[in-house]
């Protein structure tokens, strides 16, 4: 019995030594609250609900992994529709710094999110809210 407990303890210790990558871990409560606060700047133009309506900007549900400019029922600028961008944490982060610089000629009238911690929290929040896998 003692050997079984020792083996179980060793396996548990080994399992704890392998932690999930930061991207795979659920965001903490403080990150989610910050992301939700930052999203207040976005929600007048974007919704995140599944089958949510488009506003001035497209509904963001299903954003991660989607091709830019392909959300059915929304009229994108030609530059976005022809960009070939696939939305990922990296591309969304770059976009959020200053959309007009990231993709000149797009119609988004938003100055950007200049602070990196705010962008990271917003992206974490969006991953949860938009059904990212």
C-alpha cells in the first residue's frame, strides 16, 4: 500500500511540474474585469453574442481564426475584404494598437488601445465572449 501511495504522489508531482502554457490557461478574474472595461469602448459598434446583430462594426462572434472581411451581412471596406488576414491573438493585438496604421484605408473610426496590458486583457475577454476555442 505504501508503494502505491508513493507512486501516486510521484505521478501527482510530475503532473504538477507540467503546467499549461499561459495561452491555454483561463484568464484570471482581474484580467477579465479589465478586458470587460476596455470592451466598453468597443461595444457601441460591436456585439459578441452568437447570432448577434451587426452594428456600425461587425458582430465579433467567431472572430478568432476567421478571415477578415468575411462576416456575412456586413459591408466591409475593400481593404479589409481583400486583406487576407486571419484573426489571431497576434493580428488582433497589432490591429488594436492603431487600426488605421495596421491596415491603411479601413473604415474603422477608432484610435486604438495604446496600452499593451489593456490590449492583452481585451483579447482574453474577447476569446471568452466570442466563443474562441
